[in-house]
């Protein structure tokens, strides 16, 4: 592990790649450099990701190795050369050049095509039918429109290798130069039944360039997610310097700067609110569809949009350290990574072009020796058809284009997938382990029940308990005080406060002796539990902590406190079951408590009373049962288990340590993101499989057809022009199939997208199932509990959002 920490990761642009064979050659060249630990090349992004041992290899060494393979790493890699803006400019230049080549090729090829078939187009002028005119019209198409293919073939020849460039160049040059020979020496070739193939060379090259242009346009659309993320960062920030507010470039903002954000502004960097309040739209970063309220002390994320109100915040993370920059970096790394499913395509592509060249040579020989007359023309036609119909491009694009769209789509929905390998593994997971605290539950105790006795009201009981717990740092005490404040209750004065370790507290309130704690505390003080005992038993069975309250030796009631389930927990578990996944809960709680929570959401299996250091061991046991396990957690103590799991999934609301150890991060801290990740993984792998079936099936079926295997049976031969058209559109079809992922919508997220937020406790509420609602200034608010509605109604101006 220490070695991995010391290794350095480089991402370098590679120019000149056109097919899967190119990828294999560049990877082999990089892997052969001393000091390179691992090399992965992505055809869709045209980048190489290299892990090296620092000090043993330089970029110059890598550049030399790539150049020796016939490709190029640019001499100067500017600091911003790999940014989406620069990449978009480069792609736009490439698209413009390819479009120009296609238009010129089409303009010159059309008259050549018409002039080659006078029996079909008798109205074509005689001059267009002249072979000399066709030679002149075809030459620019062959040598300017198709120049990059010929240059690539020359590089292949120099380096004793082969690629798609070799296939296209050999095939079109064979047709072109044979036609030139027929034009120069007609008396030699015409008696043999020879004819010119200028139309084949010109139209073929034009169609291949058309396919390359359409492919480049489609590939550009696969990286839209990155461009949208980059566009979230504003160019300037309004920084408070002394008594003045200055608009400065975001790059000049430093940690500690105070920044003013006005309504409608994008937040420039990460920070903490120090003054003011507002609601912020973080949907593009976390997938959270509802605006989030921000007050003093709240964390804000760069790139989010300020909806209403103005506030000042202190910058805590700038530049490459912001959440937005990290998201962009993670998505780029994921899009540049290689999925294990791609290995088969890589193995085939390494030998694909040489095999096609052998098949083409055999085809030529068989037709020339045993074909009908004119045998040479049949041999040449089928030779060219075999060369140009073979398409290693589709194999090279089948996986990376789907990975690019899939990981980008995940980022749009708040699901950060760190690698293609994790995306592939996730679709195989049939067991999901959920840590309880902070994953299934909200991660902090809240008051769930207030059950008074002996004529005392619920508010009076809560006020007494909160008065005794004032100043307490115990989570249960803080929950009681917070609930009393939410309800606006006045708290009586307390004296003679004393903590009873392990049992509770005792104090005097208004001259009366108050006890607050467990049943043992009351029993030791001689208090009869009476009526509240039945309520306490029910609360315990529900997995809640029952806290008795006694006043002057008489039981006054019981208060239930619990780390409550997240509102989406039950529906998430139900959806996981519908997807055929077993759900396991991992908790350090007592088994009774764990099973009570599991029953509420329908979890299959509970692993209770598990110490933090034993979580990874429990994951290992599940794996030893033959399960592929995905683990979801949020705390520091979950990090070893996340690393042990086949796929570790961290809640974005958790710790940085957990997110570092995980393969997938749910930015919202919302369990529905787990379903989104699983659905996206399954959809992406399905698209990849479709792409691979098409890429392999296309070549397996059509190469024999181009070789003429159907001719003895039905007299069918494939025209080189049709072969070129099929090759041109095969890679386009793979990219377009991958782009179907852009229509992905999380099914579970859509089902619950109509939820509202309780303005008091901030929990999400289904309006159809809300405990109550209130209308204020024309807007309707929904509440999870009657007490929240009562609190709102007492002071709606305080809680209403605009």
C-alpha cells in the first residue's frame, strides 16, 4: 500500500489514435517504459492515464515511447491544455476540418459517381465520363481529404504495425492507383475487361470521412457533463477588502476572504456563512431538488446558486480544493478509466488489423486464382471491400463512450463514481450492507414521543425535562432542549443539578424534586413507574430510548428519543428488494434496537452489536459466503469496511475519510442516491454489452460477406462503396447507442420528487401524507407532525421561505 501512496498519476493527451488497435499500441509503448507502473489509454477522451514511480521516468520518456509507436504527446502541455474549454476548442477545430473535407469530398465525388454509370445517368455530360477528368476530380479526395489516413499508414509502416489507417489507405489506394493504371494504359487493361474505380476510391473516402465527422460530433456530446460542471464556477467574486467590496477573479480569492453573495449570484468558492441568511440551489452539485436554507455557521459550496436573500461567507476552500473542483477531477478520472469488460475488446483489437490484412490477401488470392472472369477485377473489388468494411473503431469506442456518459450522468444526479471498474462491479452486487447511524438514520437523536401522566400536559412535561437538561452536552439532553425551543416553550429555573452517571440527572425545579433518566434511577429513588411503564416498553420495542420524568416522587411521564430513520429509508429498501438485492443492516446497537429499526424499513438481515473495528470482518464473512458486497457508510469507523467491500459507497454528508475510502460517493447523503447508482450501473453495463455485441457481430458477419462467401450460393457481392458506408456508420452507431444514457432518469427519485420540506424540522414530507398544512402569503407549507404545524402557526414570519 505504501508504494501506491508514493506513485504519481499523470494524464496526458495522445494525438493520432483512431481505433482500438491504436489504443493497444500506445498502452504497450507506455507500459514498456521503465518506471511506469500502469498505463491506460482511452480512445473516447484521447488521453493516457499513467501511474509512475517519481524520479524514474519523465514526461519526455513517455513522449519518446509514444512517438516510437507512431503517435504523439504534444511537446508543450500547457497548464490548461486539458481543461474542457481547450478540449472543446480543439474538438470544434477538428469538427470544422472534417466537415470541410466531407463537403469538398462530396462535391468532387458526386460527378465522379455519376460519370462512372452512363447507363444509369445518360444525361451526364461526356466530359464528366472521361477517365482523365475523373482522375483529376478524385486526386484531391484521395490525397487531401484522406491525407490523415495515408499519414497514419506511413507511421504504421515505419513502426511495423497496423491500424485502421492501414486498412483505409491500402484499400482506397489500391482502387485509385489501379484506376490510374487503366487510365494511362487503356490498351493494356481494357482488353482484359478492366475498368476504372475512381468512384470507389472517391466515394469510399468521402463516406469514411463523413463517418469520422459524425463520430467526432457524437463523442463531443459524451463529455457535456464536465462542461456543465465547469460552467458552474463564476468568473469573479465580490470580496470584502477593508470597507470596500471589490469584484476580483475567482483565481485571486484566498482562504479567509469575506465574500458577499447577492440574490441570483453563483457562490464562487466553498465557505462558511458568517452573516445573513438565504436559500441556495445546490441541485447541479448534489442532486438535491429543493433549495437548502443557509444561516450563520452553515457550509456553502462553490457553484451553487443563491436563490433569495443576501449573505456573507468566509472562504474555506479555494482553487483545486473546492468541492466543485474535486467533483470535476473525480468525474474526469472516472471517464478516463477503463472497465474490466473492455479487456476482451483490447485482446481482440491487438490482433484485429493484422488478421483483416491476412483475410484481405487470402480473398484476393482465392478470387484471382479461382474466381470468374475478369478474375482480377473480382479479386480487387473484394479485396478493397474486406479492407474498408473492417471496423476496429467500434470496438475501441464501445466501452469508453458509455462510461463517459454514465459517470457524467451520475454526477448530474449527485452520484460520484470514481472509476469504471466500480461502475461495472456495482451492477453485479446482490447484497447491500447499510450502516445504521447516519446512513439509514439522520445521525442525531430527536424527540419522537412525549407521553405525560397524572394530568400533566405534554408541553409542561417537555419544558421540565428541557429545563433540567439546559447546558447538557449529552446528545439525548440536547435533543430534548432543541425540541422545547422549536415549540417556543418557556423553561423554568433549575437548581441543585446533579448528574447520576449511567442513569440520568436529578435537580430541583420550582421547589420540586425532578428526576430524569432510566427506570433504574426512578426505582432507586423509590418512585413507582406506574402508567408510563407501558409507554416506555412500547418505545423500547420500537428501538427508541425511553427517558422517565418524575416530579416529587411521582412519575410524570416518559419521553421517547431516537435517531430516527431518514424519510427515504423505507422506500429505498423496498426499491432495492424490487431490484433483487438483499439488504443487510450493520450496527453497534443492541440486537433488540437493531431489529426494531429493521422491521420499520423491511430489512432482511441485521448484524447487531458489531464493534467499529469488527465491521470490516463482517463484510469479509459475507464475501466468504460467495456474495459480491456493496457497503454504504458515512463515518471514520466505516472506512475499513468500505475499503473491504467489493464496492464502497460513502454518504456525502459523512466524513472525508469515509469518502476517500469509498468507490462511490452520494453527494446528497440521501439513500435514494444508492438506487440511482445501482440503476445507472446496470443501465451503463447493458449499453456496453449492446455496443460490444454490435462491434464484434458487425465484423464477424460482414467481413465474410465482403470476402464473397455469399457469391457461390446467391451471386451476392458487397460493393466497396456499401462496405465503406457500413464501416463509417458502425462506430457512429456505437456512440449514438451510448448517448441513450443521457435520457437516464432515476425511477425512485421521480416517484418522490413531489415531496415538500417541513419548514420547522427540515424533514421531507409527502404532501399527501402530511400531518398538517398551513397557508401563509399564498404559499402552502406541509408538516411532518402536528407540533411542527403549531410552532409554525405561532410565528409564520420566522419560518416562511420566500
